[in-house]
């Protein structure tokens, strides 16, 4: 409970105050209840007596036929300190005499009239009026003749004053009692809290400075159980100091190894619980270092991988022999990126006959695995590129002959109109084949030095290369760029960037989507003084989650499962940085787009500065590498 005090002194005080407050409250409630019963019992007796007295006085007044005497009797009854109102009515309930100046105000109401049939001859009746008013009534008889009724109402204000006075006296008594008790408790708590404060201070000093001994031994001022506790604490501190002296060097070596080793290290007991780990291993699992100790492998790693490591640890315990180079693959932590670990386990002996722990050395081979896989895919792509370039080159020879034959057919064979139309169509398709082969050769034969190139030619060549896929998926291409806009760049590498962006946009697009390719002169959005060209590739595809956008340019990260290498955007980013350019990614998934009434898709914006000095920089880099 946050509101409850933390120290013993204030806890005792708060507990005492709470107990006494509850006790006094209960005592006051019982006292008020008992006093209320007494007041209302006394009121009942008073009402019975005064109503009977007023009825007798009224009967005498009627017998003597002296109305003035009856009025005086009514006023005399009201003079009593506990009576508020008195009145006399006839047998029909009409008010004849009343102690108030306003008799109409005190006319009988239905509740009072309901009491008349319940009256017995010459016997008073006391009843509750309006649920909280007390009133007495008695019949007025002269002989056996009913002459009316005498009504007397109890003074409630006097009863309230008595109860309020009782409560105020109880409150004063309670305050005095609580203050006196609080002072006594504070004095008693001081004798308990003072030695505990000394013990607490010694504990904090030991925690803050385990190596220091200037504050010990703690002074002992009391001879009770707390004094014994302080003496035991002093002996414990002395024992710890002796043990620390022998273990300090060993722990320093172990801590240094754990902290600075570039590999993951973990130690397990016989229940396969973590005894100690280093920060490198915590980074591999994606779990904070403090959450490892005392936990088992299945609590931190996926079950199949945890089971493999657990079996290895148990085998080392059973065989007391090390195991080396166990390969474990899977996923760990929040990352969806696969990992591969090379695990070696060895026994840790505290005595020659006992294996107390098992140490595990983990080497993260994930990047090596991914690099090998990417290298294989890259080699396949390179071989495919060389094959495509070779095929394109070989196609050019028969294609040139076909073009010449079509020229001869058109100009020397005197063909009719339908045949000429077919020849024209054949020439158009032959030119398309020639353009595709030239574009394929451009991708393969990239320039090693930057040159001034028309950005429109680069964009058109890539869109022409993907013309078949765009048509098959019914994707509408929107082009917005100046055909004459040029740029100083590595044309082949920039074409590769554009091809990667367009290819990813097609992969992410659904049938019937749109692809927007736009380019224009612009300025660096981080350095407005720098001019260049900004081009954008936007699609209306499925979009990317924020987590995917954050890792989009990371090497080996891909969402295309088996078809992707995770290198396309990474290589594109490296090419953009080589040009001293910038890239900005913005994406919206279909779910978020529908919620906001927008269109899903992804936009890549790339700024390439128009910098002629790029050629000189490339020559210097090449010379340095040589």
C-alpha cells in the first residue's frame, strides 16, 4: 500500500492512531445509541405523563365550564423544558386550544387522526409522527363522556443538544487520548528504531561499498534481540571480508573474460538454469542480461533450439566430456531474422570428482551463413547476367540480317498494301528486339567512370526492360520527367538502382495497380545549396509495415522468402551513398490506408547531386585501392 508509512516508528504510530480512531468511533456510536434510547425512553414517559396531566386538567376545566383554565393548562404544559407543543381538540379532531399563536398550523393531519380510533379510555398513547417526531395523546372524559383529546409533542431540539454535547465531550476525550498515546508510542518507537537505523545504515554502507570496512563493526547500544542481531551482522561482514579476499582475483579474471570476450558465454547448473551470462549472449537472445539468471533455456529461446542446447548441456553433465561445433539455427528475440550458432560446451569442475556447472561458448555464424547464401545467389544472378548478355550479343547477328531483309522487302519487292503493313509490323518488332538486347548489354557492360547521362534514357531503359511484366500484371505506368534532363553519374549503377526500385514496386503491386516514375531538377532537402536531380518511384501496392521500413536497407533482410537475397536495396543504398545522394522511404499498408481513407503503397525518393567532381573522386579512390 503506497499510503502506508515505511518506517517502524510511523507504522506503529499510524497503526495506533487507526486502532484508537476505530475504537473511539465504535465507543461513540454505542454511547450515542445507548443515550438515544435513554432520551427516547424518558421522552415516552414524559409524553405519557404530560398528556395524561393535560387531559385531567382539561376534564376539570370542562367540568367547571372554565375555558380560560383550559388555555392556562395548555400553556403550563408547554412550559416544561422537554415539551415543544400542546393542544386540545374536540372529539372530531378540531383544534380548540394550542400553545402556538397559529392554531391552523397545528391542525391534525391524517397520521394523527389515525391514532384516535386506537385510544383506550383514559389511557395515554405515544406514537411516532412523520417517522421521527414523538407525540402523546390522551382522551378527555367527564364521567363517561368523551369531551376531546389532549395532544403533547416532544421537543426534539433538546434531545439533539444532549446528543451533540455527548459527541463533543467524546471527541475532546478522544483527541486528548490519541495525542497522549502518540507521544508514548513515539518515545517507545525511538528505542526500537534507533538500533535498527544503525543496522540499516550498516547494510546500505555494505551495499554501496562492499570493499570498504571503515564503518564496521557497528556499535551496539542495546542488550535486547536487536543488539544480538547487530552483533550477528558484524560477524557476517567479517566473514564476507575474509572470503572476498580469496575470491577477488578469481572473480576479476572471470568478469574480465565474460565482459570482453567477443563471443557468447553462458554457464548452467544441473537443472539447466542460467548461472551467469555475458552481454554478448544476452544480445544474441534479445533478452536483458538481468532476466537470464535462474531461468531455463525454454523460457528464453524457441522450444526446438532450446531443446537442442539443453540436451547438449545434459550430455556434458552425464559424460563429463566437452562437445564442440554443434550447429543450432532458428530465431531469437523480437527479430525475425534467422540466426545460426556454433555451440561448444565443456564441464566446469569445482573439485576433481564433481562437475558443478557446464560452460557454453556460442559463436554467431549468422552473417557467415547469410553471406554464403547471398554469394551463391549472387553467383547465380551473375551467371544468368553473363548468359543473358551472351544471348543478347548472339541475337544481334541474325537480328541484323532480319532487319536488312525486311528493308529489301519494303523497297525492292513491290509489295501490296497488306503485305507492306506486315513488313512494317515486323520491322517494328525487330527494332523492339534490338532495343531489348541493347538494354541487356548496358546492364552487363557498366562504365567504371561517371559520365553525363540523360536520366530519361536510364528510366526509359528500365521501364522497357520490365515492359512485359507491367503488361502481364496490367500495371499502369505514369511517367513525369524531362527527356533532356541530364546528370553526372555512374549511369550503369544508377540504372541498377532504378531497376531495383521498379522491380520491387512491381513485386508489391496487385493486378491493375499504378506505377509512377517522376524526375525533376531539385535541391538537397538537407542542404538546399546543393543542386541535383530528385526522382521518385511510387506504387499502389500492399505497402510495408513500419518495422519493415526501418530495416529495408539492411543487408540480407528480405520479405520475399526464398526468392529474395536481401541485397537489392542494400546495394542500391550503397550506390546512392557513393553518389553522395539521399534516399527517403514512405509506405502505407492496406490496413492503415483503409482506416484513414487513403491509398496503400510505397514511395522511394532519391536525390542525386549533379556533381562533376565525382569523376576525380572516383579516380583517386581507384588509385588508392590499386
